[in-house]
C-alpha cells in the first residue's frame, strides 16, 4: 500500500491533460450553458423557462470546476483563447481570477491547519478558543458557518466575500473584483429592461443562486464532515491533509457530471494537477484512495455536516455547539 509522498508520485502519470479532451469539455459545457440561458429568455412556456434556469445553474457549477482547473494550471493554461473565456466566466461568477487563484492556492497549501488565517476556507477554532471568544466574535464565527450563509452564497460568499471584500482589502491587487460587481449590475439592469422581472429572475438570478448555494455547500462539506481531522502547523503534512481532511462525496453519475467530479476531493487535494475528467480513473487505479472518508448529498449527511462547529483537541474530532457547552469545560 502506497502512502505519503509515494502515493503523490504514483499519481503523476495522471497529471497530464489531453488538450483535445479539455477543449471538448469546455466547448460542450459552454454551448449547453448558452442554450439554457437562451431558454430562460426566449422560450414561451414558463415551466420550460424555469427548467432552463435550473439546468443553467447546475451547468454553471460544472463550468466553475473547469475554471477552477484552469486556474490550477491543470488544463488549457497555455491557451490565450481559454484565458479570455475563463476570465469572462470568473467575472460572471464574481470570483475574479486575482482573488480566486490567490485564496484557493492558499487553501491548498494550508488545508486543515489550525491556528492559521482562514483565507479561502471556512474558519475553524478549537472548543476552548470558542469558549473564550467575546460574544460578538462567537456570533460572527457561527454566522459564517451557518446554513443560511451557505444557502445565500450568491450574496454572502461571492458578491460580498469574493468581490466586495477582496476589492476593499486591496483595490490595486483585486481591481477585477470591482469589474465583476459592475458588470453584474449592468447585466442585471439590461436583462430587466429588455425581458422584465421574470427574465431577470430566471436568467440573471436563479442560475447564480443555485450554483453559488450548491458550490458553497460542496466547499463546506469537503472539509467539514464527520471524521475530518485538523492539525497544528507542526504536525501537518500535505498528503495527510488531502486524505484525512478532504472528503470523497458520493454522488450519482448525473451529479458527478454537473459537479465536474469535484466530489473526488481527496484526490484533487493530493494532486491538483490531475484534470477533473481523470479523477474517477485515479480512484479506480489506487486502492489506497478508495478508503477515503466519505459524505454525500443525502439530507442526513448534510445535517451531520452542518452540526459540526468547532474542533475538540482532546478527542480529535469536530463537535456540535451543544457538545461544546456540555462536554468542554470553560477556561
């Protein structure tokens, strides 16, 4: 059984893209997305328009994974045409390239570390730390991890977090975040003017709302699930963070397609240069990766993930708010 860096090295043959395959996935996803957007505006039947909006939201998730792989330099990173497409998409998603790449690269380098800045991740504190925090800090911490914050990720995480907050923190570095907000506002106004409030709701709002809500939850549950492990900087290793602190989210084939195989998240964290379309093959090739810690999109698993609030250092597990007050002594 391979482990540690040996396992990472063993996956290297898969960390090579097939450029033709990458373009095929990008073009097919783009055409399907444009087709669904057209359906939200020009189809006469309201139910077909609603269906188009829902499908558009799901396809946006898939496109985001393609964008995500591009920003990892995993696929199409030498193509100027792809760069233009991805930049436009990043602006559309209000996850402009400058802030997305910086925050996500940081996340990969520091995934599951305690006592580090929570750039690109949901914040994690220990139980004892939580109990010593002022009330306003506790409320903010819990609000960031609250299900409603994730459900309204379109506003909380992308519009305010990725765009507004990043621009205000460093206007020169993240000027494209301001461009994203401006273009989003202009696009919404234009669609509302020409297609009315129904067209605005179905084309401008619904797809992004669905994509941001599901995407925010996926990102949350991939690193906040029963069995997840966190460590301090001294005991942290990259490969352990991938296999012990990143989940394999079980999905049916349809959802695997819509989510671009991002459920194979432990493999992605082990080697981010593996293209999304090769992740299932890597899982099948290595028995070591088939023993991953799992979660799913089932209601019971979603509830179980949302119950987790803080890290219990003594018992080495995430615990609920109720357990914090019942089992962890105040210091």
